[in-house]
C-alpha cells in the first residue's frame, strides 16, 4: 500500500482468532518513495538479525526488497526454530555462505541434529531467494504468493 514496514520480525507478527496474520508496530514505516521521491531509502534502522545487507552496509535501499528479506528470516525462524544467521554482515559465517552462494554448506550446517530432508528443496529455494545478497535477485511479494 505504498509503505515499507522496515521492522518485520517475529515479535511484530500477530494472529487473529481466525488465524489471520497481522503485521504490527509501524513505528519505522515510511513511504516507499522516500523523502526525495526517488524510492531510495537511507535510514539505518530495524532489528539487526532481520536487516538486509544493504541496510547493514549503510547503502540506499528499496523498502520492498528489504521487507522481503526480513520476511525470509521470519519464515526460516518459524520453520527451523532458530535464525539462519546473526546478521547479514560479511563477518557472519552463515550469511557469508549465502552471500557467496555456497548453499550446500549453509544447508548442511543448519541440518545438523535434524531429520533427513527436514528442509525440502522448494523451501531451500525460497529461502535462498528471499535472503539473496543482491536485492534485485529477491522475489517480489507478488512472486512469493
């Protein structure tokens, strides 16, 4: 609806009594077009473990693509019960595997102490695309739904 949430995380998701997902806490939300009208957002904010690498690296960013990244982190947590990494920085070993597209090692590390095939191939493909280092490689919300 023309806004970037900019703080999508598990704590900001609510379920109604009819099990409909609701997004809460729009304190960091802003217009997608940004202050300049160019669509490039600049503010470094959000919750570190959910921040897209372009925010982490303090670059201009597209709010839709950073929200998709955060949604990917939430989905991983909901399924696996733990985050995929601590942060999307170059110093985080798990995110470095995603950045370098070394997915086999990433999934092997996260599959320890889990049943065989715990992560299905379609799930892996979806997470890899949502958490892509290059924001242009991330799907849109429409493509995910």
